[in-house]
C-alpha cells in the first residue's frame, strides 16, 4: 500500500503544473519545500542599485530615499529591503584590498538599520528566495522630453529605454549584468520606467502593475526624497550607525593620536539610536581640527572653487590659531607625492595611513609620523574584520631597523626610495622603529631650501 502511494505521488508530480501558493506560475529560485507545501512565504523583496560612478555619500543618501519607498510599501504588503553589496568606488584607491561583494555589515550596524526598516544582506536574499534570480528589473530614467516649464508634476510611466541597456540576454533568455559582482545572478525581465518625483511615486507600480516577488530598481538615484529633512528622513539617517568594529578602530586612533575620547569630549553615545537623547550644544568635541580636502575629481570638475595646497594650509593654520588647536586631522584623496607639505611647512607633523588615506599634523620642529602600514582585507562571513600586517619600507629595511642609523631620504620621493642626498637640495634624516606592528619614522628636517 505504501509503495502504491509513492507511485501515485510520483505520477501526480509528473503531470502537475508548477504554480505558486497564490496560483501564479512557479518562479525561478523557489525552493522544493515551497512547491510541495503550497505555502510559500509571500514576503516581497525590493532591491536597488545606483549609477556606478557615484560615491559613498550619494549611495548613503539614495538608501534614505529607498527607505521612504519601503515604508510606503509596508503600509500595504510585507516587503524587505535587500541591501546592495558594495563594489569598487572611485575614491577607493587601494588595489591590494578586496573591493567586490562587500556586505553592508562591513560599514553599518545592521541591527540599527532594522530598527527603522526591515533589511537583509544580498546573500540572505539568495538563501531565502532559493537562488540568485531577480524577477523584475526596472531601470529608472528621466523623460525623453524633459521637464517642461510650469507646475511640477510627479509621474511615472513605463517607457522605451532612452539609453542602451547595460543588461544582455544569454541563451536561456535570462538577463546578465553587473549585479554587484555576483556573476551568477540573473534577471528574468528588464524594462524601463521614466520617473519624475519622490521615491514613493513608484509604489503603485510595485503594488499593482507587477506581481514579481523580487523587484530591483536600477539607477535609483533618479528618485527624490519623499520629505527631505523631515522626521522620517532623520529617523533613517540616524539608523545608519557605523559598524562596531569601525567605531573601535576610530576610537583607538582618536585616543592614540588626537588625544580624544568620548568622555573627554563630553560625548554620550547610545548603542540604541532610538533611545539617544542629546541636549543641543552639550558635546565639547575633540582637541583637533578635522579637515576634508578633496584634490582629485574636485580639481578637475571644480578647479575655480578648489584652493591650492598652499592656500588650504594657510586656511588650516588660521583656523587652528583661531580655535587655539595644535593638531589637525586631514582626510584627503591626494596622492602622497602631491601632498608632501612638510618641505613647505616643516613645522607640521606629517603622518600617513595607507588604507584610510588620512594624515595627522602637529606643529613641532621634530617630526614624528606613522607611515607605510599596509593592511590586507580578509572578507569573512563570520567576522567581517580587517586584519593588519606590518610591512617595513625599503628605507628602514636598509637600516636593519633594529639599530637605527640616520639615512638621507628624498622629500619628494616615495617612502621606499633611499636615494643619494647629493642629488637633491632638500633632504631629511630618518630613524625607523617598529612598535606594535606599526612602523614609526622619526624625521628631522635639514634646513629645506624650496
């Protein structure tokens, strides 16, 4: 009897037309358990991506816009936002670091994000949905006719694609594309939506015009904020708490190099952002000046608005004097050779950390800088941590680094260039030592002539 039941079950499966629990045809990636039980979860997935050249800050801002859309969708159906993995960005210029398929947990605290809207990583989406398939991809674009003068109108329409699609069909008629570096991901359908308005303008399309379980909005930067600067905006912005391991690195750096701690700076951080109550003006801040100095793309695109290095340093020094500060922290995308200001301003400390691309100065005649720390990124689904390996540049290797001896180093050359001082009018004496896997170079300027 048992054998007969098995035969009947197999015959039924052979002639059974695959449908979902709601009567729709089976979707790629649906699990076998879902098929047999007929009770697949109908939670829907919202994915998105941004124009590849866009930087970190714009992508953070687009997340806030998409979060508003998700809140609108949640008023009608159960949705979850799938966080787009990070890939190589223009300002990430360390080729020795893994820069593809980077989960959001490397940068942000996911429990904090989930206190605002439901979010999951992309690989969790693959596990839940049964495979790397996205049912519907909408490429967002403007209107070919543009915006005519007059009353602003929010609208969305399915239109022919204005630009060539960055997706191509394979022999199985699945769409292949970038998909955050996941080459195995496929799109089932791709079409274009012309949008003009806030993020939630596309909500009716997702709720009424498609029954796709997973929907991706490509070029999501075309959506505007629902309520910029409003309560909802700031709830999402505050939920974007940086990951604990990054905060730990920052706290250690502040303590060691900037004489800054939360207690000393009268900062009262709360792990749960929803409970954080701060009285305006209660924080003191650290005893240093923080500077963000853009040098590469800003010089090309905003040359008239960007000061010279000499002009930037003069402004920094005037601010330090006005606020009675003796340290400055500079975050910049300048290359080391173009940012060697020590010869021009020998009373500043010059320090360099390769991965963070940041420098610290302090006005002393004797210069101590920490340089050439090389970090290798180990992507681990279990820890997601950064591991550091100390590496001695050629200059200090030539010293044997155990018994420091003075050598001459070209001011304008890389740290690994130990060159004949007779060739150069400006030179330094360098002493090297290794402390806790960080190379310290003690430098004494020798009357530079510029």
